[in-house]
């Protein structure tokens, strides 16, 4: 590498997985001056492994979605020896679950009944069918409804009118649809499926493989990648106040990164990897001059929501041994609702139920409750005791067992985290692929050979079809590193393989 290229200064804002991936790739390719500025005191961003007593639990990212050869997170985890033997089997990698693993459920209702699966199977089947159809309007190029929620409600009523004639049976099945709508709010990180764009919903792609977890915690992936870079590559507790780009009056400096403590870091290129939630709150002060209007509109328009977890520990299980997911069905929700009217009084109704944290030999009897949207944000304002009381009342009501008492709870707090402002992105109503392309477009927009690629953008919200995932975030970090590698291609040694975007 010639000396001028080895002197290129690259600053990465944010030490989440996309920032780590970009830095790792650039350093491995011979760039010597790569620096990550991280606002918090830790690496990993929305990958965050915590503990409840001595049990390792995921506060942030939970699964490798679609663990197969196409998924770089799976490939790295395998390379670092972070996965269980089950996850590595060819059978596991060949399964096509379409983003919805076939978990064995238990279903309880608000009158304390445990339902037979055949009672709710028609509703689950119809919901899955409509969800699949809702993803196809992208390629058809037409939207009969603006949102996924409106499409599903309308179609359920039309298609079930004959099938679910008996009032009681139909009512219960529609209540189950409400629960499934809440499940999808968590999957998509949105307050309501009425906020999820029907056309854009089809942008999301899945990879083969049955979702798996990291037995030792997701942060193991972060630790392994960080261990392969110089120890001083990250400066922690260094929030960035403003990125001064387009410095046409200063020939020697393309970008100045001004930190909250007044420090200014000069750079030839800056890769911004902050979450979309943070960008939404700070884009107007974070860039000088301001971002181009088309970029601002896309940042404002594209969705970013909250999906929180409530871990609950019990002395003994009240669910079946083979159970993997517990659905809570409110019998007063046959209007097919996925949000509550009185958030302060009824926020717990937004919790669709729990996934069972397995294996029980290692974790004991822990459930992970899932709650999305404004109800999830409100839950963060409550004390641990208030959350514990609400969950206790809920479980007692739905099981009909008045003496079940959870031992303790642990909750995630993604909405009030100042560096994230929520959990992950989704294509909201009126969004299109163009919005993602606008968000990932480097600055300045007009290509100038001497001043191009001053500010680049990575992070899960900038991936055209793996948004909201860890592998999507990782691939965008590689993508922006590759963009710089291509820019300096004539002076670089042999290239690394391209990221599959």
C-alpha cells in the first residue's frame, strides 16, 4: 500500500456490530488509521448480554435468524466456536421457516382456560396465510390497503364469515388473531401493524436455517471480533456532537468530527453507524451543513420502534415440558386489536405472551415476555416491582392458579436508552426501497473525485432486505468498508471478498 493511502484517516461513529464490522474489515485490509468513537461505555450496541443471578440472558439481539451459509453472523459464530452442536447440523441449516420458527405452543385465555390447539389452529393458519400474502404486494406493485394491519383485519372478516359461523368459536378465533397481531408487532418492532406498510413489507428477506442462539451469549461474537483489532481502536464515552463535512475551505481536512467534550477529530472519511432511532432525534444537529432534504425525509418517514423483553423466573413451570411459546388470548379482543386504549391502566395487555428460555437444566424456569410499541415504552417507566406485580396478576388470571408467584423480573429498556431510542427499524406506511437507498447514500451526494465519500452510512436500517437483523447490520458495515476499499482500489493489495448486498 502506498504511503498516502496508509495515511487515510477513517472515523467510525458507533461501536455496534456494523461499526465493528467496518473497522475490522478496513484494518484487515491495511488501513492503519481507523478509529471508533462510541458514546456509551461498551461495545456491541443493541447486542447486549446480561445476567439474572448467574443466568446469561440476551437483553438485546436474541437469535441468529436463518443460520446457514448465507448468513455471515452464523459463519463467524461457527468459526469462533460459539454455537451448540444442534445449530451446526446440515438439517438445521436446510430448514426454511420463513422467519417464523415452528414452536410448540401453549395457549391460555383471560378466563383462566388452557385451550386445545385445534381450538385456535384455524386462526393461526389463516393469519400465517395472510402474512405470507401481505409480503407479495411489493412484487405485484399494488396495495389494496396502506398497512398490513388493515389488510389482515379486512381479509380475516371476509374469509372467516362462513367458516367461523358459530358466534363463540368465531369470537375466540378473532381474539387469537389479536394475539397474533401483537406477536407481529414484536417481530417488526412496530407499535401497531397499522403502521407497517403493506407494499414495503415484502422487502424483507429471510435466509434458510432454524433460528438459534449463542449458548454463551451474543456478546461472544463482539468479543471475538474486537480481539482481532488493536486495543485502542475504540474511544468509549465519547459522544459525537456534530459532523462538519464538505469543508471546501480546508483542503487538508474533508471532515471534522466534533465531540461533546469539545475534542475535534479530523478525518478523510466518517462512517456513521448510529441507530435510526438516534438519527431521528438528532439528525438536525448532528450534521453541518444539514443533510440533503431527500435523506431527511427518508429518515423521518422510515419506521423505528420498540420491542422490549420481560424476563420472569419461576420456582416451577406452569407450562408443558415441550412448550416453546405461550400465547395469552384476551377474550374481550374479538375486534382484532394490537394496541390498548388505556396504556397506563392496561399496558400489560400488549404482552402477547412468553417464549420459554431453554434449556431448563441450565436456566431453571425462566420465561421471556415480549411487548412492543408505546406500551413497551411505558413499561420502562415503571419500577421492577410494578412490572413484577403486573406479570404476577396476568399469570394468575390466565392460568386460573391464584398462588403462582414469580421470583424476579429483568426488563430491557430500549426506548429510553439515549443512544438508541428504540429497538430496530421497519418500513412504515408510505415507505419504499428508495427510502433505504436514500439513507445509505454517502455524502456529498454529487460525486466529486477529490471530495467524495466524506460521510458514509451503515447500520441495520440501511440494509435493503435484512433490516432489523444483526446480519443486516454486519453486512452494511462490510458494504461501507468495501466502498472505501473500491475507492482506493488502485493502491490497495488484493481485495477481500465483497459483502453480499
